[in-house]
């Protein structure tokens, strides 16, 4: 299988590349400036890509089976604070990126798209989306050590999901657990739909490595086409 990964040098994207290659897939790894990448690995081809350039994305799609987008306005793996700042400064970028990706797929309708989004669009209770409740959202941001201003970015992710939901393309939206950080690859987790998956202590958590497992699983065996899914221990 040929898998494209946007944001391939990022926290989640880099793990997705590793997981896919170790399973024997060919990966085209997209980043803003591939000339800065010094890595050479069998099965991985690095290319520059502008996620807002629908024509450029479309030109990269021939021969690809699945495109996984881990786009963030910055590289959180290299500078988390700057990524947070950029996300807050213009939260509309998530919608703009989703629109460009869908536009690119118009000429390649068989290519599947998996967008890595946020947990804030999950429901805290039936019918109540996390991002729509200041009380729940601020409580989560405080717990995660994020500024309350990041609520704008959370809502940007929610709006991007709503853009996808209006499309008839072969999209999937992935909401990671609320607490996601580098950790062990266990391969043992649970999947959910529109509500968070909580552990025995009531926490929504997952390692980045296990999130990558779930994403490549979905690329190999689609279960959530035109749907959102989430993950947790």
C-alpha cells in the first residue's frame, strides 16, 4: 500500500511513518520543506507540500491509496509553544486545510483521506460537544496545562470536522485521546466514535505510538469511512 503522510516530521506524523514502513508499506512523507530533511530510510520518500495548495496536493496523489494529514500550523515536536501560539492566532487554518484536501480529492475520488484532528469535538455527553461548552473546555485546558486561549484552536478543529461531514469524499476523522504524549507502543487500546474512551480512572489518554498503530490499522482496513473515530486505553 502507498500511504502519504502530511506533517511527517511532526509528533504523530513521524510515528505514523515509522509504523507504516515497519508494516511494509511505501510512504511519501510530506513536509513544508523537504530539503531540510536529512533522514534516509528505505520505503520513505520525502517531498515538500503546501497543505493549502489543492492543486499541489492533487498532483501528489496519483498512485496513492491513503493520505493521512497530521497538519498543524507549526511543528509541535520541535517547538510546542510556537505551534500553540500559531494555532490560537489563526484557528481558521484547520478549515482552510480541510477544504484544500477535499478539493484535491475531487480529481482522485478513490484516494482515502484520514485527518488527524483534536479531541475537543468529542461529546462530553450525548448532544453536547466538548468545544461548545466553555466550562468543560476550560477545565480540560487547565488540566492539560494549555492556555485558555487555545479554545479557539479547539473550535477550529471542530469546524474542520464539520467541513468534512458535508463532503461525499472518502474521509475519516481521527480524534486522539485528550491526553496524548510519546510513550510505549502497546497495541492494546479501545476505539470509539463520538464520545471519548475513558480508562478505569476516568481519563482519556493514549500514547502517540499507539495512536499511530490505530491510524495505520484504519489505513489498512477501513472501518470509519465518512465517520470520526477516537481512541483510549
